[in-house]
C-alpha cells in the first residue's frame, strides 16, 4: 500500500456499514442466464486514481460497464483520513446498485483498510479470515461471502490480497488459503484477488498443485480468478479492461457457466 497525499472530497457519505454487515441497496435488475456468473476482481488503489482524484462515479462506471454478478475489490478504505471519511464499500455498492460487504485487514488512519464484495445476489453469510503475516508487513485477509444464485445453488465467493513484499509470506498465505478453501465437495468456490505473484511463482504453483484452475490464463499477471478443478465450471469469456486512470490495476471479468445440477433442487 503506497502512501499518497490526502484528497478532500466535496461530499460526505451519510450512511455506515460494519465490517461484515450486508448493504441494504437492492441490486439492479437485468436479464440473467441463471447458470452463468459474471465475476470481477478489481484492485481500486484505495479509491484514488492515477490522476490523484478520488472519483467514485468513475470507478462505479468501470464496474457497471461489465454488468457483473459478483465483484471482489481490493485496497478498499473505510472512513480513513486519506479517503476523507468515506465508506467506500457502501458508496460503491450504492452507485452500482448491488449488495455490499466490507472485510477489514487492518486499522488505518482512523478507519479501516481491506476488501469489499459487491453482489447482485443477497449475501447470506460472511467471514473474514486473517492470513499469516510477519511483523512489519501489512496484515492480510480473505473475505468470504455465501450466496445462492438461481440455477447454481449455494456458492462461496472469496476475495483476497496477498503480501506484495515477501514471497515467503505469500507462500504461507496461499498455504492457508488451500487449508480454508481447497477441499473438494460442498458448495462451489470462486477465489479471486490480487495475489502479487506471477503464474510460475511458488505461491501460485502451490495453489495450482492444490487443485485450483486459473481461468484468466494465459493472460494472468498478478490478479487472478480461480476455480476449483473439481467444480463443474465452463469458462465462456475473459475480459481484461484497459483502464489506466481509475486505478493502478485493470479490472478482470470472467464469465463462468455452471454445468452441474442446481443444488437448491
């Protein structure tokens, strides 16, 4: 996480959310194939664009243009000093017309810093899983939500952001992720985020050897959308948006079709 100068906004968000409290905004209605999920991962650089502006309408447009069902956001601020007290998860949830949840990785500048998930579906359950880290490094976490998309049934969607400074710590963190989410059976799982690791690196090999498939390959760099090899997904499309201003990362969309039975039936 890079230090940046403080930006002063012209508005203040008048609503709040707890660490794992579900947003009350209703998701926008649109035609939807019940067995297809549009999944996005996006590191939003604590809301600050490469032009130094905190432009949430711009970020929301980038997200909305992808018509996502599920969005995992990394580097999200909640009422921090540098973000002028804005609850970014709640504001982006409102601007995108989606349910929202925030997960804290660490306290920061009078507020909190971590992850968010936006969901077209009601969020039934959430959990924040701390990941291993060393003193002097930023704490990291995985934010898990449970949803039940029509045509698919129970599904776990997990967003994370791994250490950017220490490969050994990333190995420890991916080891923990395989312990938490790698087992076969049960609800399907989609694991996404900024892993700060190249496809051939030790942390990613550990995940791939542990039964995860990279649906963005061969275009992956450090942001990933992973599914368990044992889950019956078919990848229909992958889009990497060239957006050089809104953040220092590009958003990635994967269109996934569930080929198994609806577990709600």
